[in-house]
């Protein structure tokens, strides 16, 4: 029996150029973004300008985490304590966490078999909750039909904030994810598309919103030393009316990220080659459904999902165990108890319990794995072959 020997949590090393840039920052001792020598522009400010250019957004703010950018976005958008905020039922814990951070109430929207937000349920819940904001998680990199979404948002007068933790570099009909609404939120945490350990970007074209976000991030009165900030006039109102919630990115992390941004597009091409190698094998497996990738979507295949609709708990556990014994670490979203990074809406007990039968049904058959770039395309073919064999074994009619 063939066995896989790689590690699903091993990312590539930080590039040499980034290590040298980081070493330079450490030698200088000027790690704080506002600690600069005369005439020097901080690494954090340079990174903001470069990410804004990559994203095609007017403004960019670098923060300490993706979760921080979402909480700042919600607060800068005017979300008040107690207010309902629409979001996906299928997402990662920092998303409802960001809503809770501003004292608001997540209203979860159902999930389709393609792992995207259900637009009919969104319309229904927009109506029933009276929410004015959707914090949309492009969970695991699956973009909903953004044209159909725009119509629902317009019909219900809803402002969009995008969680692009898994779609940095992805596009819909040529427009980058993160550019469809008021703001885009990105993460540079180790398992995302750029790696600074922790970190995040908030992007927007709205000057007053961005001025509030920059003040929230803890800019004191040094907002003119940002790399992609609105002009000083935009801060007239925000500068004395916005609390400082200290979550600035430092120059060390910025130095590590700048060289990675330059190779992001080639990293995306490498991820997609790996994704497509897995997809080619699993697509034809009986009993298995691989998410459809619409023609309008350019995705980043940094992780892979498949569904075994209707799989029993015993068979799911047998699949996890069979794969694990052969070195393939699958995650299952149907587990009763949250494991590792994987949890679902039932484990967020600070939120009012909500009935989400469709999402529960989808998650009960949903399996997931990372595809780090330390895997070769051949590794991915082997992983997929192992999953296919184990699936055939556990799904065999008794
Ligand atoms: C990682 C992630 C985030 C942000 O995470 P941080 O660890 O706070 O940077 C947000 N949404 C999703 C879906 C994520 O996977």
C-alpha cells in the first residue's frame, strides 16, 4: 500500500531576500512602524503602498492579523453594539469572532453544495434581520456568483465587507476579490497566501472609512506616515473621535512580506497546478462531489475540498483513519467536537444558536486538506490516489 510522507502543515521557508530584509530591520532596531530614521520610509508603509497597487485599491492598512482587519472594518463601517451582521455559517472562527469583537450579533446564512453563501437564504435573512452589513467569507477560496450577489445586496441595501483570507489574488470576471464592496480583509498568517506568522491587510477606496480604520489600528497622530492612506483632510473627523485599538503591523513582518508579494502570482500558479492534480483524480470517484469552479472564477487552490454527501459518521471516521494511516491528513467538518482549526457554527456558543439544516447537511459530508507548496504535483497525485482508494473502501456497499 502506498503511503505519503510529507507534512500538511509545512510551508515553504521564508525566501532568502526576505530573511535579509528582516535581518536589516533587526540590525537597525527600528521595528515599530513609526520609528524611522530621517528620510526613511518604514517597511510597513512601503508594504501598504505595494499591496494597494497589487490589489488595485486606493487605500491599504497593514495590521497584526486578519481578524483585526475584520473587526476594524466592521467598526469603521459604523456597526453598533447589538446590531445584526450577516455572515456565512461556513467560515473560520475569527469571522464570527470579529463580529463579536464589536459587540454585534452574527446572523448566519446557509451554505450551498459548492461551499458558497446561499443567496436565497441571504435575501431572506437580510429581510428578516434588518442587517445592513454582510461580512462575506470566501471560505476555502470558493467565490459565490458575485454578479448575483451584487443584485441581492442592492435589493436589500446591504454593504459588503469581504473576508479574503483564502482569496488573496483570486478574481471574479477579472475583478480581484476584495474589490467588490466597501472593504477587503486579508490575512498573512502562516497558512494563508503570504506568511509573516501573523498579519493582515484592510483595503478600501473609501477615504472616510479608511481614516477611521487607520485611527482604530493605533496610528496616534502619525497617519500621514502610512503608505496608502487617504489625504490628511479625510482624518478631520476621525482623528479625535476614534479609539486607538493598537493592532499595527511592525517593520519586521512587513520586511518579510514585501519579497513574498513579488512572487505571489507565481505561487498562485503553483498552488493551482497542485489543486488541479488532486481534482483530476477525485472528480471521477463514485459517491464524491468536487465543488464546481465557475468559468468567471479565478481561484487560488491553496486547499482542497470534496464532499461525500450522505456519508455516515462511521464511514467518515473510517476514511479519516484510513487516510491518516497512509500519511494523508484529512479534516472533516462534520465532527461533533471541533478539532484543530476546524470548527462549525455549533461550537460558537457565544452566538445565539441558529438552525442551519442545509449547512449542517453540507458540512456532514465535507472533507478538507491544505496543499502547501512544499508538496510537489506528484505528491498531490499520490495524496489524491490514496484518498480515492480509501473512499472506495469505506463507501463500498456492505
Ligand atoms: C485565517 C482566516 C481569517 C483571519 O485569520 P487571522 O488568523 O486572524 O489572520 C479570516 N477568515 C478566514 C476564513 C480564515 O481562514
